[in-house]
C-alpha cells in the first residue's frame, strides 16, 4: 500500500458544508478527510475546516465537484418489498379476535348484538383451546381474559334479558 501526500482541496468556515462536499467525493470513490472540526467546536470564529485528499486524486476531485450532482426526484425506482401477509388463522390472531369480540360484547351489552359477540368470542376460545400447537404466554392470557369477560358479559346479559322480560310482562298485566 502506497501512502501519498495529503493536499488541501478546499477550506470551509462551516464543518457541515465540508462534510457534504466530502460525501460527494466519497460517492465518486475519492477518500476525503475533514480536518479542523474539533477546533471549530471549541472556537468557531478562529477555526478553519480543511478538506484534504490524496495528491494523486486532486484532478479527479476537481472534476467530480465541477459536475453538478444528480438531482434526487424522490421517485421510487423499484417497488418496495411486499410485507408477508398476516396469518389470520394462527393461534395468536384467533386469541386476539376472541379478546376483541369479548370486549365489544361488553360494550354492546344492552343490545342483543352484545350477547352475539360474547357467543362468537366463546366459539373462538374453543377453537384456540382445541388446537394441539403450543401457545405463547400472551395468547394464553388473552384467551383467559376473553373467557372471563364472556362469563361476566353473558351473566349480565342474562340478568338484563330477565329484567326486560319481567318489564314487558308487567305491561300486559
């Protein structure tokens, strides 16, 4: 490996500007060194940030800086890699749906729809519990929480239905 003498290509008052020019040179395959950034941080009024390159790269660096950089349009040239589809039949997804159905059932409790959500949640929890695969702790907790919410929701729904039935019966007597 041959070592060559470093020469100052340009001096800057702002180290950020020096870094931007150094990145343009690096993109052109020319190694650039920014010297004086630390001194600029200590006393910006007296610091001079120098951009140094190898002496044999001097002509190439001037040519690279003379040509304007390619404008970035922000237009994507290649499509993004498609995310894999979520497995909606997997145990974690079914446990999540069971918990959501139980919560919706409690929110819609005064209506008959709430009881239907509770029954749907119970059906989903039986699907999860009948599977032979191992479930993670999160799925197990969701299933148990859904069962507890279902039990409470169905009990409250039964009490509500009984009250409504007795009220309707009192109207006809």
